C-alpha cells in the first residue's frame, strides 16, 4: 500500500464522522477515484511509453478496481452514523398470544439509554423461566425483528421473556449496532455496557439467574451478540449468532467493510473471556451464499471460542424443506454441547426459517429460533 493511498484511507475514515458525512461522500469518492486510478496506472507507466493509446488501454482495469472501492465506500456509509439509507424497517406488529404482554419501555444507564420492547409469556408473565436478549440487524426495528424471527411464539412455549432493544438513527443512521468501533467492543463501555445494564435490570426484576439468560442477534446484532458473549460471561449462559462477525473483526468503518466482504483476519480476532462458569456456550448460523457478511466469519467465531484447529465432536449433513445444511457440534468431556455451527446451503443474508412478515428472513431451511432455544435450554434443563 502506498503512503498516499494509506493516507487517503485515514482521511476517508475521518470524513465518515457524523458531522461531515453528508457533505463529504462525493469528496471521498473523488479522492479515492484519483488515487485508485493513479495506483492502477503507475506500473504500466513504468513499463510502457506514456502514449494516449497505452493510457486508454489501462483504463478498463482501473475502472473495475474503482467500482469495487466505490461499492465498499457505499457499504461503509450505511455502517456509520450520519449515513443516508433508503432501507427501512417493516412496519409490522408481531403476534401476541392471549394473556401475553408486549410492552414498550426505555432503559437508562450511566453508559446511555435505549428503548426496547419486552415480551412476557402468558403462562409466566410474573416470573418468566428465562430471558433472551434479541439484537436486530441494520435497518430493522424490534417489531420487525420479532415478527421475522417468530421468537415470541417460540419463547411462549417455554415460558421465556424476550427483550428487543432498539438501536436508533441518532446513534447509527442505518440502525446498526456499532460492533466495529473499539469503544463498543469492551466490557464496561459503550453499547455493550448499555445492553448488559438492561439485562441486569430485567433479571433482577423477574428473578432470573445467569443459567437461563441468553442473547441472540442477526448481522450487526449478531456481531454485537458475539461481543457480549465474549466480555460478559458472568451475565449470559449462551449466545446465538446469526450471520454475524467475531469481536475484533474491525476497528473502524474501512476494516468493517473488508471483514464483511472478505472475512475477518485471524490475527484481528479478540480472545474469548471465560467467567467462573466457563465461556459462554454458542450456536452459530450462517448461509453459505451470504454476500453481505462473508460466511468465513462464522468459522472465525468458532476458532475464537474453541481454539484454532479444534475438530468438531460430530458433523452431520441433513436437509429440511429442500434446504441442505451442515451441523458441526463441539461438546465438553461431560457431553454438554459447548458450540454448534450451522452452515446452510444456498441461504443469503437472512434469518433461517424466519417468517415473511419481517425483513431479512428465509422461510426455507432449519428454524434458527427453535434451534437456538433448544440449544440455550439444553444445559439448564
């Protein structure tokens, strides 16, 4: 990487800050365009005379490279506060069984505040048997996510409460959890601290212990789920990561784009923290046709949790509703499943087995919501 190009990347990252983004998007593209064309043509200029013909022949190659860069910058814009996005959460109301409650609340803490929806099952509205924190993806809302995952219905069967925190446009214009910011990847700071504080409040309110407290999320919510599982093992017993990325996969918007498009680099992945009860158990879902978050990120989450080179205890290949999948299980010496990896054939960036009422769902394939609850409750049963 040349010094000028490296400097351009740093400048582009600074320009993506909230106050400057809308005015600087064209400036970023123009700057990157000039540098990429210059970079692509430099080797040719050293080998051939600088004729009009030779310059013209080099332009198509530069154009293809430029197109990829601009595409990445557009993705970057959608990740950062102040961005402009045309995608919106679906305006839906998830079904609520008779006697159950679906409440609108706000949680405030020293680290910040967020609104959230709280589902309380009809059979255990006063004392739920457990709690699931559900983190939506970019452009989604709690209602949209609840409708698409059908998690309320799944939780009702087991007497579980479900909390759906809402990321807001003021904190990220695309409503993404800021999983790629260093300050939001640590214990006791940023969004992880807000979410952990919310869970502590709810578990105290309803008398729920750590063994029945869980977290799950999709995409940016999946990446934040991985972070919470890593840094708060004292709060969560198990986590479900769907189409997400490992903690440490990115440190800014540009590295986030690279991790999403190409997969996280192994040396960037942060180590998993083990609590007194051991590391948080994990179940991971990812479609092998996901073009938004590279499927290799799933294996990076596995490596961070069980160690690079660790082989699964059991691997099975099956299909449901015509959609094939591979399930890899990692169990402890006592036979308890510590981690499951589900790679689903032909699925893109969508919640497997989800409902069409919500966004980013795929009705085919295994039901991720049902399988997550099955995995969550396996040890506590």
